[in-house]
């Protein structure tokens, strides 16, 4: 099932409701926030542990990033905020392909 954009699989707990699953999702996101580095929780498997506790296996997706390029001496991700003169400079420059 999909809860808060997280693919959740529950094994061994037929009576677990969505509210409890959301609490586990929040717990993981709060306690592993420093390890996320911009990534987000994508998959969660909830199952019983041999000790009687709950076993949480989870996966974080890759963080979103913006490509940064050096254009006309500036480090930019996008040129949509440039004025017309700077856009013309970019259009007329000699482009060197690294491929």
C-alpha cells in the first residue's frame, strides 16, 4: 500500500491500521533525518521481530539535485532569471562538448 508517498508492506500484523503505520513513518523520518542528506523515505516493511518487538526495514531514495553548470563565468542551475543581454551572451558563446 502507498501511504504518504511511501510504499509500505506489513507482514504478520493483520490488524495494523494506517494511523499506526504513519507513526512508524514519522519515527523513521525524525530519527534518521541527519542521515537522509536530502533523500526521502521510499519503502518501508513492517514485520514482527523474534524478540516480540517490531522490525522496521526501510529504504531512502536519492535526494533531488539540480545540475549546476558554469556558463559565461557564472555557476548556474538555470538561466530563466537572466536578463536579455546575458541570455544573448550565453546563446552566442562557443560551446565545448565534453562528450
